[in-house]
C-alpha cells in the first residue's frame, strides 16, 4: 500500500510515493493508543520515560522517549518530521527508541535506548530559537537522554542545540564533534552485507551481485559508493532528482527505478524510511538477502519469520546500521579514529554470531538477535543499577569528551570522483584510513 507523502531530503521536503511508515499502515478505523493502553507490540516495550515538550513562542512540539537505561544513558537521534498527528509521532518515537536499546546492546555499547521526534515541517518550522527551546528540554533531563541527528536534522542543527546543553553528540567537527555519521553507518551496513553474502552464497564479496538501494540520502549515497567500488551492480530508488544527480556526478551513471522491493535483485538495501517489509511486500520480494540502514524495517516482528520461510535472509536493521551510533557514541568514550573504525568493522562479526545462533536454535535472525540483546540486558541488570561508566567516568554534563585524534581525523570514505569507477575487489576497498 502506497501513498503520496512528504520526505525530508537534504533539508528540503519533497512529495513522493512511498510505503507507509509503521504508524501509517495501521488500520485507519483502529484507535491508536497512548503509552499505557496500547494494543500493538509496543504494549510490552516498557518505556521508562516519555516527555512531551511544547514551546508556544517557537512552535516546538516534541516527544522524547527514554526506553531503557540499563546499559547507560539513553542515546538516539532527533527526527524532525511532519507527522499527521501526535499519535503517529508517539508510535514512531516509541518504536525508534526501543530500536536504539537493541542497537546499543547488540553493538556492545555502554548506552541505553532513546529517541526524540519534533512534529512539523523542518523547512517551515526549524529556527535557532526552536532548537534552543528543544535543547533546554533535553538539558532538563540531566543526561538521561543524549541526542544526535536523524531524518530532518543535521550536524549543524546539533551545533545550535549544543549551545544550550552538553547532552548532544554528532556536532560538526568545527564545533568539536565527529560530524555527520552517514558515512560510517553506510560502512557498517556494507560490512554486515559482506558477511551475510558470504554466508548465503558461499564466497566472499559482492562483486557481480545486483544490489537495490532504496534511498540515496545521508547513508544510501555512501553505500552506493562502497558497492560500486567492490564491483556490485547497483539499482537505486530515489525520488529526489538532485540526490540522483549527486550519485551520477560522483560515481558515474546509476540505474534508477521507481521502487526496489520487487525488483530482480540479489540484495535489497532499505536506506529510507521504515516499515517497507510487510506481509504483502515480502510476497513480491525477489532478493535473497535484505540488509539496509533504515530503522524499523519490519512492519511487525512476524515478517522476520515470513522472510525466513521464503528463504530470504534478513539482517536485523538494529545490527547492520549501528555504525552511526558507534561513531557518535565514541565522542563520550575518548576513542581514537582507529578504534572507531575497528568497532564498526566488528559489525560483520556480530552478524556472523547472530547467524550462528539462528542456525543453532532454528529461529529467524531477527529473533536470534533480540534474544542476544535481551540476554545482555538481563545480565546487566544484575549489576549495580545504572552504574553508567563511559571510559571510567559517568557523563555528568561536561560535554562530549571526544579525543583530539578522532575530532581531527577524516572518518570519511574517500570515494573516487570518477564518472565510471573501475570495479574493485573487497581486499582493495577503501575504508576509513588510519591516522
């Protein structure tokens, strides 16, 4: 089921035909509940804290969701999006924050899960005053929630928010942060995809495979570059024409299609909004591997099993897309650029462990990953409650403690700006270089 909707691309809102977001595919006649009286899978999510934020003078309407702080302070980005109602925004932030708990736990990060949404059109509403008002609400939580960027927000926005609170990561490098996390998010997805491809087809690399990338924004752009470098054939679905032009300028002509999910591809990489994997869309899915950067790719958890029954290998989104969290989280851990890059590279090993457990226990990969996450959370709860230690010292509001090496180091992937990049083997793929 598709609709005309608004999506934020490079700070602009465009109209496009996309699969409904998770909250939009709910039956319109069904009551969408609040926090405690839910009938969906979120009824058992047990969020710790939900904060509704409003500032009349700037038009700010935001919701901050702290899902779980067992492993540490809740860390997650702020999404600025024109939700059709407060109820839809609430459902989205509850799902996104739960996903952040899973993402941090799966990646072995000392953080809990949190997320925030600002309701409205960022092109019309976003002002320094609104971001300052929002930052003051974050500051009032005393470090229980640390924000970062997401759809509709940028590193520059975080610079503004950081003027009124220390509880923000992912600011621009000129402001002392590690910058945009899209590049390392893409690298983590690529590492996960490589591992899964070898497991599925018995040989390493994606050379000669056809990969369909849905969305060429902050993450999809860099993923396309990595795939082209390794010799994969790439299809792209991207309604925003300037984004396609940017791909063509950087990597040579890219085949563009209206949608990816039913294309004849080996790999489907969802890198736009979530909930594209539904009971209906899975029936038309031709890819044998699904691995992308979008959050909450499954409409409902049972879609994991539906894909497995059809012989489709799905790599859980909260595992594959953890590279951005690893990057911005490193600002609070004083990690070097080498350590950050190596941690992102380990996403491949995490995928391997999950697939081993999936085979051993006879359950789909998504269920296997959730079991591992829940086990880590149970183990952590036996320790001193909320003993948040980031590199030996709790985050007390003194600001991100990013090492000088990480701050000054180029974490970007140096894509060759040629029109037709020559295929490269996996062994010669350019990844974030050592200092």
